[in-house]
C-alpha cells in the first residue's frame, strides 16, 4: 500500500465520524424541516398531505401575530446593537491593567454560563410585583412611582425581557472583544503615541480596525440570538400578556406543541432560517464594504 493511499485512509477515518454526525444531526433534520413545511402534518399522524406553499402563504397573509412577534425580535436586535459600543468600552477597560481585572473577566462571563431556564426563573422572582427585589428597591430609594407590574404591563414587558437578555449575553461579547484587543500588537499603540495620538484617537485608529473581525462575529451572534430568542419569554411570561411578548421562535413552538400544527411550525422555522441568512449576508456585506 502506497504512502498516499495510507494517508487518504487515515484522513477518511478521522473525518468519517464528524461528517456522519453532521449529516445525521444537521443536514438530515434541515431537509426534513423543509419537507414538513410543505405538509399539514399534525405531529403524530402516520400520514401527511402535501400542501405545497400554502403554509407560507398563510404565514404571510393570515398571521399578523407572527409579524408582531418578529417585531419583538427586532427590539432585541436593536437594543443589543445599541449596547455593543458599551461592551467594547468595557473590553477596553478590562484590557488595561486594573486591580482585580481577572476577577471581573470571570464575573462578566458567568451569566452566559448559567442555564437560560435558571436565568428566567431568577428574573421572574426579581420582577415579581408582590415581593420582588426590584420593586422593593424602588420603594426603599423613594421611587414608588416607578413601581409597576414589569411582566404584566404591555408597554414595558418587552423592554424588561431585553434587560434579561442583555444581562445574559453581553458578557460573552465583552470576552470576545477582549480576546480581539489582546491580539493587537502593543507596538501599534506605541507608534500611535509617537505620532501624537491621544487615548481616543488610539481607540479609533488602532483598536476599532484591530477588532473589526471580532465585531463581525458579535454582530452575527446578535442576529442569531435576537431571532432565535424564545426561552426567556417562554419561561417568564409565556408570550403574555396576551401575545405582547411573544417572539417568532416562541410563536413557532406554540404552533407546533400547543396547536399541533407541525407543518405550519416548520414553515415558520424555514422563514426564520431564511431571515437569519439574509440579514447576516447583508450585515457582513455592509461591514466589509465599510472596512475596504
């Protein structure tokens, strides 16, 4: 057996398991998702009828609640996007020599490590109108007029949930940006100082170009995280009051498991997948055009 043939066998052997898992756990379920989206399957019947694109037409023209839910996803995206400069500033501060900076780095990542369901239950208690710490704190500092039913008020429930999402996911963005900052050579900052650049000019001309790729990753995670958001509203509000805090993913889950319409839920999931692909493509195109 030749060396080239032995090398090909070794490569094939090492790739067999991961490629098989990829086909089994990603490619095949995705294919089935597209297949189910064109049926009226109820989730338990042994047979299903193909209905073509009627599920997609129904979503577009007959389900305004689905698009309202997508607007809630947009709120998550916009607020996370507005907070991203603050995350970069936090990463810059943590990258400097600060007393206890290692502790802060670990602490800021902790919310992301905690299970999402546990986070949701914790904030359910914090937002509780009866004995929740948030209302008690407002009462203690003399802000009784701010006390409200954080999860029962339609006008603020989504903002309250976005705060939970920020608390949970901002830390991982800071850590990613911190890793990008630490990859920038200190010689670039020294050269900028020699040229007379102050602190803010160094951040604009050295830091931002140096972490552009990391920011792209954070923006991509922001798109995915915002559009796939469902566990926090599911546990805390169940999409309520009414459907005020429902997200597109939560709407799809309810359609499948509560209304037993897996065909329509699959169509919702396909549309969500296409929206993520389109937004991520446009976002990457805009960033790369700006970078060039």
